[in-house]
C-alpha cells in the first residue's frame, strides 16, 4: 500500500519503487461499460499486460485499482488502455465520489425507461406465441409488417448495448453473454425479415422477448449498483464539516478541511470530534463505539487521545489536532473499506463461463449445417432453415432466465422472512460459507447496558437504592443512566425530586434527594473521605458504579451488555450447517470470554481494532476458507467489506447496513443461518434451471442440424424450456427456513 503524502491534484498515491524505475502509483478508476464477469476479466487481462501495471477490476463496484510504475506508463496511458478495450475510465476523486450516487441513480432510471418501452413493444408480439404453442403455427392476428415494426426498435434500440458488448468482447478475443444474446436475437430477427419478404413463419416475438427479459436483468443489476457507494459516503459524513478553532483566546468556526496539525479545537457536549488528537484541557465522556465497538463511553481527560467522528457526550474539551482531513482513523477506515470493496472476488458467473465454449460450438454447428446442406442440395433457402433452427434452439432465453428468476423469487421470499440480500453474488458466496466471524456488541449481545445486580448497604433495600440512583440520573441520556432508569421503570419506582445536580465528567453525578446529598459513580469518586475503597468485583466483565452519601457507601450496581436469548441457539445452528464461528470484538478480554462462553463459541479474540478485524478476515480467507462477517457497527465496516459475504443487523448502524451484503431485519443471529439455508436453496434451483435450459439445447441441436427440427418447433422448444425454468423458480415461494433441532 502506498504511503500517503501531502494533498495533490492527482487522486493517486505514490511511493518510491526502490529499483530506480520511478515512483509506484496507485490509481482508483471508475469503469463504465462492463456488463458481465467476462468483461471485468478481459479488462483486467488487458491492463495487466501493460508494462509496469498490476490491476484488479471489480465488476460489482465498477471500479479498478491499478498500481503502475511512472517510469514505464502514466495515468493517461492507463486510461487509454481501458478505452482500447471498449470501456471508459475516470479517476476517483472527492468530487467524483459525490457524483457517483447521482450517476448510478440516473443509470437506474435510464434502464427502467428502456425496459418499460421494450416491454410495451414486446407484449403484443408475445401474443403470437399462443397459437404457435397450441399447434396452429400459421395463425396470426397481426400482419407481418406490424410485427416487423414492433420488433425493430426492441432489437436495435433496446438491444443496442448487447451489440456493443458483443463487439467489444469479440474484439478482445472472448465471448460473453452479449454474444449469445446478439446471435440468438439477430438470427430470429433477420430470418423473420427474410420471411416477411418471401412469406412464411415469423419469429419476431422470440427476438423481442429475449432482449426484453435480459434488459430486465440489467435493470435489477443497475438497481443494486446504485447503492454501492452509500457506505463510503456515510463513513465520510461522520467527520464534521466544520470545527471551532481557538485563536488568540477566541473561538472561530471554520471549515474542517482548513484544519492543520497543531490547531486547538474546542468540542462542546453533544458534538462530534473533527480531528484525531490529544485532550489539552477539560474532562468528558466520549462515545467511541463507532470506531472501537465499546458499548460504554470512555472518560477523557488531559493527555488522552480522541478520534474524529466520535461523539463528546457531556463536557467541554480542548483538543490539540494531530490527524486532520484524510489523515484520521475514520478516513483510514474509509480507505480500508473502499479497498476491500474494490478487491476482486474469485467468482465468475456460470453462464458466462459456459458461454465461452457454447457460443463457438453453436456457430460451428450452424455453419456446418448450412454448408453441408447447400453443397448437397444447392438450395439456399432449404439450407438456411436448418441453420437458423440451430441458432434459434440455442437462443439463450432459458439460459438468461435461469439465474434471474430463481434470484428474484428467492430474494422476494427472503424479504418476506426478513432477509434482505444485496446481490446474486452474495447468495452464491453464502452457499459456500465455512467460517463466520462475529462482532460481539449488538450482534451477539443486545448492544446496551442492563442492570444485572444490586447490593444495598446502610439499611437500604434494593428498591430503595435503585430509586435514589434513578432520582440522580433522571433526565440524563448517558448509557449508565438509561440502564438504571429502565430498571427503575420496570420495577414501578418513580424518581424522587432532585436538586443541586452536578455532573463530573468521567466520575459520576451528584445531587440532593429528600434532603440527602448523594453521589453516584466510580468507587474512587464516591467513597467518602477517610474510608477505604471497596474491593473490585472479580467478574470484571461487568461495569460497577456506587451510590454514596456524605458518610458511607450505600449500594453497588452491576451492569453489563447481555447476550441475546437467540444467540446461543443460533451458534448451534451454524455449527450444524458446518460453519465455524469466531468472535472478534474490541471489548475487554474478560467481557469477551464471558460472552463467548455463554454463546458456545470456542474461538474468540478481544481488543481487536477495526483494521485488525479486516486483517483477521483476510487471514482466514488466505487459509482457503469462505469467510462471512456479521456485525452492526461502523468499526465492523472494513471487515464486512473484506469478507466473502457480510451480514448486517438492521438495529445496527447505517454504515454496517450499507457495507453488508445481507441485511437481517430482525436483530437475531438465527437470520444468518436462515440466509445460508436460503442461499443453498436458491443455488440449487439455479443449477436445476441451467440443466433444463441446456437439456433442450443438447437434445434438440442434433435434430435441428439433421433437418428434423424446423425453426417453428425450435421456437416452441425454446419457449417450453423457459416455462420449465420459470415454473421451477416459482417453487421457491414455498421455501421455509429449516426448523432448528431441539
């Protein structure tokens, strides 16, 4: 990874190559024009063939990360190489990031309009298939010239992208799905035009239906891609746009982009911290859960480090800036997430892999059929009909429907069950999941503190002590206060009036209740002068606070983040599915050990930073495992993006949801097991569909080549294969998650 340098106009980062060849530059490019896995593979091959270039191309994010030696090639040369393959490229900058969301939204709207118009022209043509399927091959209520008129804009306007994609693929020495679509639809269309002129059966409905259905798949693809940049945008949005800087004893508000290392920044209660730095003066509690996963706010005093994007809860802090702008921990998470999203997944679409062999075989069979019959009979028309039958039977209608219909029905069923899947690629990866990395806070646990125990002293009972504590905390939004207030409400204890309230950030609160001066907070702060401090609890996985008056300690409250009731059964289900669970958490070791033990997880790691979570996922992938990640916080975003398939809890942060491949609407780890089971069911249907799609071709191609199958029967067989595929996919509507074993 290149070492950051001072800001420059170029979006690339540089480091010395070390062998005298020049600097090594890392360039992120947005790529336009890719349609399938064959496209990204071909572009990656072309880029890696350039001198001094190492490239990774990601179809899902439509981005390429290119590392090159400046002495051998420059940025313009890289972009020119992309253009020669038929695609376009533009460097990713802060400005282009802001434009990316608008561009993808516009792309979706364009795909929607094209599909709607294409469907409008195709529906009347599909009516021509009803008599054909009933055996009345020559019955038609629509004149040939009108069929021609309806099919032409579908073929050449809606289908233009397939012709372009096919040309670029063939020019690059490969064959993709665009080649199949172009061959099949063109054969049906141009043969129908020929028959309009001579008189005979027409197949305009076949060409138009294929184009329209494949455009529907592109519409769904555009919809998924329109949200790929959301996680990055929201991560960047966590860093405040303005900051309050102390200058000559006065506070001045300036743009955060103008901050420099060494500036003194003032952060008031409730505000997010705009820089990485060190506290100079002040004391407060800071919520760092966005970065560390810790559920409990941390006390900050002079000399403590704070980070951009974290929230100051209850005191004024004067912070000396050290990391500003792009050089903060938050922006490092952005870079890690973006790099993970841009990495290449070892997945290729099965249809594209097969098409690379299928297309040339079909072309060879069609040409051999035409040439052989023409040489034998000398009749051009009679030789052309069997050749066209070969191409029509090979038309990829069922092949095009095999995956999207199963995915559409499967995703719809998943949505009914609270499982939202971002893409078909995520489904494919989830089927092969072998290891699941789990966040602790908010994923395995409830994500909030709860009162677990009270030990009252000094003549108080538990309810009396809790009522006094709740009286001190009334009106506060601190997590400790909320836990005490919730517990008091559950017991029907109304807080008493309180006066003379005072807050000591990092220590606790004090006030006067029923004529008694009380303190609630840390043992060191609450213990009256002259008394020895109480022993710490042996179970350090809990947070302990004390209630005291001016003379004695009155009660001890134990709070902790509790395991969700569903987590332990869910871990057992994952094990039954053959999935190994590993817990990764930024929490303390004692808390991690307690939760892992209760959940039944044998492998766990504590005090794990966001970068280390991503590294742990990468290490598991390097072992050859298919790795999943389940989390709910911003600190999980790099690991979520690095994983082969990621799961986000709906109750978690928006960032985690945007970075996740699969969102679980119920904050229940059982949803992960359900999602894996759903993915296996959908992938099973896809394989069955592909079998149906190719079975018709394999059985009918020899008959068509032998002249025993005319284009009309070929069209009927194609339609029947499509009906079989769709009917099989619809069976997924009845899918239910397997019932867990008792």
